[in-house]
């Protein structure tokens, strides 16, 4: 049994995601749950790299990507292959897929599983805020190889949380880009032989046979699952990320000048800070002051400091 054949039947429960960078916007296309399950990509690593080298860059910058909206509690397959747009990231040219994250969800987890067979796409992930400024970059140190377990096949996995205190905050993480890099494509991943995994599961001595090696490729399938928090109000794990300093990406999106802060916005944050202090919740008051600063109201921190000193 080849490592490719071990990819899980659970793929049949997933959706297929396809989108482009230019032209007409594309939407989520759902497949039949049992009869049209997407098959693992059987590709040549060298052929995929050659196709990538010949592919033109789709867009002048990240801000020109076309982001496909995905719903809360989404589960589906992201197919990154030569039909996807290509872009010259600072880490190297890559095929990619770009998504707009659920807009009405306060807190959710994103789980990514890059399926490993004869080859595997070693992923990179980029998160951007509402102003298309990079907030987080995930790479080889963030994706971990996890052997097959139950219906889950061999894969390179990562989990990340997105938390939003106020949905209309432009500092919220709002976009996700999945791609790979030159460094990732130069590597490989050793996969435990199925016979060894079977022996381990039975508690017997694993056979002395070589483990297969999955070469990192420019194409692959990443299963993406979004799990929305069910806690009331979804306020238990609030987090608005600071903007990255930016040394990671040479082609980061230029900063967009923030619009003037409206008096109503300032009044809202001051009332919210007062209410938090009245409830003796200094942590929430500090979080509100930080969030106000991210939307341009720098004076909110001074206001909080003065209120605390008065008390």
C-alpha cells in the first residue's frame, strides 16, 4: 500500500475550493459527499516546479489579490496547483489561494492539514487585517508533520486562532493566503511506513524497513477547517493582533493612512472604558484602550491613565 493510498476517506466529506486572482470572482463549489470526492494529487515535484517557473505573476501586489469569502464552520479542501494564480512573494514565487475570513464571527480556530503522499505541499500562511496589512506569517516552524491517525492521513498541520473584540475594527484579522516558499520546496518530509504504523497500533515490533520520503512540491491539497467558538458572546478569548513590524516580507502592503477618528468613536471607547472601570475590570479597560489606539484614537490610553490616577 503506497502512502498516497493512505489518504483518508474523510476527504469525501469536504468541499473543493477554487478561486482566481483576476477575472470573474469565483465561489465555493460543493462536491457530492460520496461520489465526487477529490482525489490526492499525483504529481511530479520537478514538473510542478517547472510549471510554477513558467507561470506569470498574477498581480502587482497583495492588495490586488481576489479574496474568496468563506463561511463560519467551513470544512473543505484547498487545491493549490497550476490552475491557481501565482505570485512573486518575497520568499519566492508560489501558487496560492486567498480567502476572506468570516466577517460576523468574533472568535474561531483555523485548522490546516496539508495532505502528504508521494509529495506534499509544505505550507506558508499569511494573515492580513482589514487594511490588508500583514499581521502574522506562518512557515516551516509552524507546520508540524503528524502521522496518520484513524481516518486522518499523513499531513503537515497547523492551528491558529482569530479573535475579535469588536467586529468593525479594521485591525481585526480578515484575510488568509495559503502558499509555499522556495525554502519549503527545497525540503522533504519522512513519513512513517504504513507497516510500522500498523505494528505500533497492534503493540508489536515494527518491521525493519525504510520509511518513504515525501518531496516538497509546488502543488498540493490543504484541508481547511474553521471552528467557531460557541461561548456566549464569543468574548472569552479576545485578541486583536498588532501589525507585524514587516521585516519578514519585502513586498508587504504599504500602510494605508488611517481616516480621522470620529467623535462618536472616541465617545464610544471612553464610555466603554468607564464601564469597565466601574466594574473593576482593569484588564478589559486596557484592552479597550489598546483597541482604540489601533483604530487611531491614541488619546484613549491617556484617558485611561488619568482615570486610574484619579481613583
